[in-house]
C-alpha cells in the first residue's frame, strides 16, 4: 500500500470510530517500518508512541549526536539504524559544505 492509501485507510477507520488518533499514529509508524523524528513531535503523538513502546508495539532509538530519535516496528531495527546513519551522514556533509572560509570564496 502506498503512504497516501495508508493515510486514507486510517482516516476512514477513525471516521467510523474503529480507531483512535493515537492508534492511527502508532499504526502509521508500524506501516512505514520506522519514523525519524527530525523536527519534534506534538506532545500527544509522542505520548501515544511512547505508550506503544512500553506495550511492545514499537521500539525507540534515542537521539544520539546528529542521529535523530527514531520510532520503529520491532522487526525493522536494521532499517531504523540505517536511516539514522544516512541522516547523520547528510548532516555531516551539509556541515562540511557550509564551513568554507571567505578567503577561499573570494581570493
């Protein structure tokens, strides 16, 4: 299923009262296998995801340096780790590009 189809399906379940917004947020992470937390999360979403971690539905890798926090489906830890490593590498490369002396640009 595509991401758009997943969202529409979960919205339909919520509209029919078969799923809460908290359950939908957890299911979304499970469907996507992992979710990197780049720009923070609303408190309610974080609370739902943390409750899912406590119940064993999800797992979480805490932020570590440039590696972002990541919630993931328990059987896909390897994908979560790889995504975090890619993100860290992107940040390091972007930082390296930005650290150029003005004398190197305009001799």
